[in-house]
C-alpha cells in the first residue's frame, strides 16, 4: 500500500510568479480518506497535482510509496496516483463510455478479462451500466463527470485524487460519489478529495485539511476541524462549519459535524 | 415587465423523448424564481427556452408560447431578445465573448453592445467588477482565469448589462462558499433593481436564501411549485432526486429520532 509524504513543499508558478504553495509538510497513510478544503486559489489543486507529477516542486520533496516523485516517471506516478479533474471535458475524449473507461487500464498494460472486469466494475460503481456504447458527449455534464471518475477508478490506483467530485451532481450523484469514496477506502486505497461541500466533507472523510494562501492552517478529524475553537481559522478563509456543527455548539453537546452525530449527542442525555 | 411561458414543450433535435412538457411560468419584475430538479430533468433546456436561445441557436422543436410584456417573441431575432433577457451559462467559459483581451473589456462588452454611452459603461464595469471582487483582475486575459474566476467574471458581465430578465444556469457550480455568497448578493442587487431572475441550482441552501418561489422539474414536467420554504420542505423532493437544504434535513432527522425539532433550529425560536 502506498503512503504519501510531502516535505517542505513550495511551488511558484513560473508564468505569474505566484507562490501557490509555501512550506507544506504532510503525511497521509495508506487507506486514509482525506478532504482538502479552502477558498478558490488557496493551493488545493496545485498541491494534488504534485502527487501525480503534473507539477514538480519548486522547493521540497514529494514521496509516493516511499519513492521520491522526482525519481519516478509520469507513467510510474500515474499507475500509483489517479487524478480526476474538476472539469470532465479536460479528461474525456473517447468515442464511447467503454473505450473511455478502458483507456487508463490499457495504458497500464492490462488486457483481456482483467481489463474487462476493471471497466465493468468502474462503470457499475458510478451507475453507468447500460451506457457502455454511448458517446460521452451524449451524456449530460453530471454523468460525463461520473464517467471521468469511472475512467480513473478503472486504473485501480493505490491513491485516488478527486478535484471537486460533487459539483454539478444531484442528490443521487452525491450519494454515488460518497459510496465510491467509501468503497475505495475500504479496499485500503487512499482517497483525497478537494471539495467546497462541507456537508459531503463531514459525512465522507475521516480527516480534513484546511488550506489558506498556500499553507495548511488546520488538519484533523472532522470533529476537530469543525469544532467551535477552529471556527475563527475556518472563517478566516471564508468557510462555514456545517449546520450540524453550529447547532451542536449552541446546544453544548460538543463538536458534531454530521446530522447523525448531532442527533446521537442530543439523545445521549435521554439515555442516562 | 413579465416574461411569460405558456404550455411550453420542447424536443431536442434527434431526441427520442421531449425534454420539457407543459411548462407554465411567469417571471415578473424583481422576482427570483428557483429551478431545481435531478440531473437531466430539463433544467438547462428550460433555461435555454426561457432565454430564447432554444430553439433559435440549438435547433429542436418547441410548442407553446414565450411572451415579453404580452408580446409574442416567436419571430424576434436573437439580438433583439438578448437586449431584454440575459443568460448565464453553466460553463462560464462558454459565456466569454472570445473577443475581449482583458477582464475589463469582457465586462464592458455587453453594455457597449447595448449602445450605452462610454462614461456609463466604464462606471458600470468597475461597479460590477468590484461587486464580484475581481477588480484586481481587470487587466488579466479572461481565457487564463480559473473556472471559479470565470464564473465571477460571467456574473459581473450580467450585472453590468442590468437586463430586465435574467436566466442563470447553476451560476455557482465552480465557486467556493465566499464566491457563492457574492453571487447571492449580486442576485439580490439585480432583483432590487427590478430584474426578474430564473435561477437553476443544485444548491438548495442557496435557493432558500435568494428565491421567493420555485419550481422543481421531474422528467421535463413541473412536479412541484410554490413558495420556496414550502417546496423545499416537501417530502417528495427526495424522491425527485433533489437534496433538501441542510436545515430541512436536520429537522427531519430530529423528528425521525423522536426529538423536538426546535432543538436543532439554527437559531433559538
């Protein structure tokens, strides 16, 4: 299984001179479910692009599975870290759903029954069964986005990175994405997701990292990150804790970032 | 001033079933109407029809009528409609004029095409850029902005046009909570100025904030309509595939657990 370690990472975009990351230190264990939150422009996407070699550090090191990313080729990194872009149209290009989903595993030299099974599982995980022969551009934007997720899932990389996976999804689409994250993590694979949806974050991830201006300002469980004593830090980057956390704090039942957690905490006195 | 849709049905070219059926809708001065529905329920199609772009620019067959202040606009050319009805597309990159070299020019482009005098165009442009907090990007190339920045830019362009009617298709999809709040403010500002607004959104928390009434589409038909607070609390919303706002879900969870819902109200009653 693949551990990620980032040491003293800084990134300066050559074209603009913008220092998008500054002194990032981070260790993510195999199988962790990690949400990365913060404002647009806080460095979230820049950070995850270092994990699969799309960007190289200006300073510092990135280790993927114990190997310095600099020593790995882009192809080697792509086999370890799958990245799903926010905009599926930057990613989807094949003529059918099946060929799109098979493209990644084919590039990893999978073939025959193994390839077919990987594609079938990924298509079913996002609910696109029956659409195998459909042209991706005949799917709506939200299903095309689920297709982009399936095409990376099919590579069965030890690390899966999702950039804003729930934007444009309806209630069922968000549920699907949540189920995929949990299933991948249950197999011991790591999931890292960038999201602005605090409710999805609180309900789906076991660790929440908050970025502001290229630095990490909070890193903990959802209960820690959304606890009342962290609100000033959250609000300094224009994030609002989920409603359940705000109500829990007002009721004095501790940090309860999910609806289920809040309800359980409110019921606890009844039982005693 | 009212934009009126009556008995609207719509079928995309080559589609096996209609995308919209029997849609009646009134968009009146200063009113904000929310539009929700599961993916592919017809929200984007309704946005295109209400703005006059469908079938004019995308083909397909339409039934029913679209009236502006009582006048049938069926034969109006697109440019004449565009002066009265603004639209913000789901993908803000689609919105860009492709002719402006800077963010400032991009925002100024709309009001300039309306024949508004130069000094006023400049005033409106700065005001819109400041409202969306992108005045610092005025000299940047619109094509080189992030998706979120382009979404704020598209909204600034619409603010500067001050259209009588405005149709917004998921205007906050790529925005963080701070950007979403800016769009909500912009919608309020336009509505107070008399613009009628139809806004399609997955974020029901946002609809609860900005809209007075709303409709919910299911398979191309209006399944629910009414005041926002009533529609968003309707138990059928889940079956339709629309996530209720946080407050509604939390309240339901409390009731299901046998708790007094007042316990989970955001503020003390």
